[in-house]
């Protein structure tokens, strides 16, 4: 885990320098430091070895799938049989035309996501290093290491937000429908078109703060009892997943007092105090503040069954990439900016010190990092570790 600590410290230092460079309007130095960290992320994610666990599935998918030329000619037998979304199959099949090496796929896939991130930072904030830091700490590693299909649908949703701003439903719908061909969860974004541009009053935010905390601390909503009531509406896949989650104690209720609930309350208090001011400054802020509010609501009402909140929240966790630089921009005093940055670093340390599900050797092994440019474990060695991890369940 040392490498993750080192990265957080490095990003902290980079964001610290960025605060002073933004104040002095040192544009060339700001670009330089941003490109250094952008290149680092490409090296870190693009040249990673067999990290986490989902590489087992994706490497097998990439090995089996035929190049797009064979699929078009009608000889793509494996293409038809792979049980993943069509869009991602076409995407892998297209890349397979250039190389059958899984490491090529990993690099190209990471480069696409990071290029989209590059374009986002360019348009959104002067605190671009801080945004990269937020990306790395808040789901960025998970998007690259495990949920590759989700990552594409999430990035497409972010790109579709410009159509939400201009109230162009047809284009918004099309982009997210394409996202659903990469991961079906993208369908959750469709109703957000009608919600994210609506301002929330201070009164509603205050009431929400009280109600949500009552729900959380008194466990007023028990999803473990509620979800099975709708069993008849679930597919066999969803039923099986739900049965697994319900029978596994690791997916049960989280503790009443945790760093996550403290963090969510702090952000909710921030929204209560500054929502009106920030929404008047820039209407785009409304969308990301509403996403943050939605994230908080999902977390607070699903304490009894946190795996559900994790599965849903992962689709909107990217809002931190926008909210954290937005807060930094609206802090006036440098001393307060540095204090805010310090708190972000401390929180990120906590996130990486204790893995989210099982704080034990199994989780440490799962997150052990390798890079193909240096000494790294082979496919066979990592497979042995995966088998060992699964035997510990």
C-alpha cells in the first residue's frame, strides 16, 4: 500500500504548489505541473500489471474475442457467446484488430479515459492538479482497475452533461443510450435529465439534513427487509446477486459513526450554506451540487445494506472531481485553501489505509500494484494469488 500513500503525498504537494501558482497566475508553470501529473496517471494506469481482480474476466474476454474484421465476416463465434454488453464487445473487438496483447488493451483503454479527463479539466477549473487528485482518490483507481465497462458509461454521461445544460434531450438520450451499450447502469442517468437542473432551496436542504440523519442513525429504512418484497420484478441475475449480498455479513449495515458519514454531513452543511451563492455565480454548479446531494441521500438512506449504495453511488461518485475544485475556487484566503487541501489529503489517506470491504491481508493482496515497465508478477503468478484470495472467502 506504500505506493498509494506516496501518490497521495505527491498529489498533495502538487496541489499545494498549484494553489500558489493560481494566485500568481503562473500559467506556464501551472501547465507544466499539470502535464507532469497527467503523464504520471497514464504511466500508473496504462502500464499497470494484473492489479485487483476483474482483470481475470477482462483478460479472458480479450483473449477469446475475435477482431472486428472476423465479426463482420460472420466468423465471430466467441463474440456472439460473450455475456457482456454489446458496445463493450464491439470496442474490444475493434482494438483486437490492432493487437491481441492484453497490455495493449489496458493502455489504450486507460488513455481514452484519461484523455476525456484531460478535456474535462481544461474546461472546468484552474485547479487541474487538484481535479486529477480527486479523480485518483474518488473512484478513479476503481474505474481503471475493476469496472472498465462502468467507466465508459460514466465518462459518456459526463460528456452528455453539456446537453443537459442546453436542454437538448435527444442528444442527451442518445449519448447515454450508447453508454448503456457499455454498461446497463447508464439507464439510471436518463431520469436525471429532469432533476439535475432544478435548484434546491435552503429550507429543503435543512429539512433534508435533519431527516437524512434521523434515517441514518436510527436505521429507519431497512433495505434488507424492503428489497426482497419486490422479488417478483427482478431478473434471475439480480435475484442471485441479491441472495449473495443478503447472506454475506460483509455487505450488511455499516457502523453509525464513520468517516464517510462525517464527510457526507460536512458536504451537506456546505451545501446548506453556499448552494444559493454558488448557483447564482454559475448555473453549471447547480448540476454538480445536485449530484452531490443525490449521492448523500443514497448513502444516508442505505446504511442498512451498504453494498446497494456502493453499486448505485459508483455511477455518480465522479461529482467529487468537480465539487472539490469548485470549493477550492470559492475559498478566498490562501490559509483556508491549504487547510481544505490538508483535510482532503487526510481523508484520502483514510480511504486507502482501510480498504472499503475487508481490511485484511486479502484486501491488501487485491490492491497490490504492479507495473509492466518494472519488475512485475506474471499472469500465472497473479492467478495463483487470485485463487488464494478466493479461498479466503
